């Protein structure tokens, strides 16, 4: 890392983003504020990010002609989703800097690779086994026991590609539910709460982390993030240390999201890492209105070789996702002085679709010491 040269991209440079969803859109908005031009590459012609970009490429991720054109007109490339095909990443990174790097991408897009990476970095996770057949699953259940969670190695999100196994009888149903693809079986963690750490690492290896947020899910989709999380100082320090260690080991550049399970915050119980996301993260949206520099600007700063901004939190916050029909509540949030509304410009409301979010901002309460 140290002997790699660092290029600072000045305002006026062009940033390419793979993926045109709301995360790409909010990255583009943050980058525009710093004077950058944004080009978005996404197969879907109706991508929300296209509406805020200087140029859009609506092509498949294996369309090398379109990718070459995209690379020729950009100074750096990043992505807003972790399932960028490895060949696409390799094709682009041979032409132009790609951040976060390909290792971060390959670790985050395969749960087995992720578990192995975390184990090598001595980061605690739920006990797991690699599953390639129903026989593997039977054997793993006899070791790991129930309840446990079967997770497809690739392409899962919002709880998709997962099955909970409560008793050995559930094995064949679970294997069918994930369509018999390569998977991991994981011990079920009876967590007290879920938290995430959003951390940024620059090209010079500097790191800043946001205060951990507490995540509440509904129908397996993130519903709310509360900041500060109700955890002890000890748990908070441990969470930040894990995130730093992961970013450091990957020689990471950009924003990284790290999801964790807290079992019992007031006791010295283990803290487990569940998942890492090599991108800006839904559970970091609160930073837009409660911090000097939000996760989107921080990511742009990191990939452009700028110094990182201040991640300190000036307010308490509650981020609420507007999912499906929740979208129609926008007027009531727009009328509230304590709320900032972020809408993604999506044309159609569909059940489970993330349409926008609201950041409710509250005066910062003094830090708790009772749980330390
Ligand atoms: N080992 C586990 N023990 C208990 N709950 C789990 C476990 N793994 C996942 N979950 C629950 O399922 C949710 C989704 O799982 P996750 O691995 O984060 O996949 P994704 O976010 O890609 O859908 C988690 O946020 C958590 O609520
Ligand atoms: Mg998750």
C-alpha cells in the first residue's frame, strides 16, 4: 500500500459508478456537490441514478464494448452493489483504478470466502460449515445443531436465499428453499440487538468510523436505524476495532459496512460479525443529516484520493426506510421540522421496494456511562 502512488482527483474529474439504484444516486449527488462529473453504468434503463448523472450507460455488465467506453471516459470507478461480476471488475481494473479493490468484492460476494477471510483475521462469527450437498447439510447439522441458518453463498439480500432450520426434519425443505446451491450452515445467534459500523478508509490508510447504529428489521428488510445504539462503551470499542481490522486487512479504500450481532451488551459476551458490505450501506443513511461529512461524500473523498472528512455525530438520529406503500406518507414527513426526507425518484411503488427514507434528527443526549 505504502509504495503505491496516490493520485488526487481534482474537482471536474469524472467518477464512474457501477449500479444505478438509490445508493448510486446518493453517491452521485454527494460527488456533484464536490464538483465531480458522474457517469452511471447499469443494465436497467429506468435506473434512479440515471436522473442525476451527466452520462448513463444502459448495458449488460459483460458488454465489453460498453465497459471499455465507460472506462475511457472516467478517471476512477466504484460500485454501489457487491454483486459486480468478477470478470467485469477485472476488465475495468486493468484499465482504470477501481475502488474498493477486487479482493473486497470477492470476499463480500461469497459467504464462504467472507467467513474464511474473517476467520483468518481472527474476527468472531457464528460457527459455520461449508455445504455443497444435502449430505454435507446433514453432517453439519449433527455438529452445529439447531436452530441454525442455511444461507446460499451468493446473491442473497434482504433475507433472500436463506432458510432457518429449527429441527432436523426441516433439512430437506431448507435445502429445496435455497435450490440446492453452494451454501453455508451457520449456528443461530440469539442476539439481543443488531448493529452496524460504517467505516471509511482512505488511499493513505487513514480511517474514520461513524458511531455504530442499531438496526431493526421488518420482513427481513431494514426498517429503522437508531443512533446511538444502546450498547456499552466496551461493545462499541470492540465493534469499531473489528471494522478497522477488516478494512485494514483488505487494504480497503472507500466506505465499508459491517453488520454485527450483539448478544448481551452489558455483559462481556461475544460480539459476532455477520456480514460485510463493500459499499455505502442503508444503515449509514442517518449520517446524511447527523454528521458533518456523510457516508456518501466520505466514499467519494476516499476513492478520489482526498483526505477523509469529519465523521463525528452532532445529533442523535432515527433513520426510517419508506418501503412500498410507506412512500405515500411523504407529505407528513415533509411537514415535520425534525425530519429530512430523501426520495429516490423511483417510478412505481411495489411491495418491499425501497422508495426513500426519512432521517429524524434529535438533540444529542450526553453519552451514557451506566452501561460501560
Ligand atoms: N446466524 C444467525 N443468527 C441469527 N439471526 C441471523 C443469523 N444470520 C442472519 N440472521 C438474521 O437474518 C438477517 C439477514 O441475514 P444476513 O446474513 O445479514 O443476509 P442479508 O442481509 O444478505 O439478507 C440478519 O440481519 C439477522 O436478522
Ligand atoms: Mg445483512
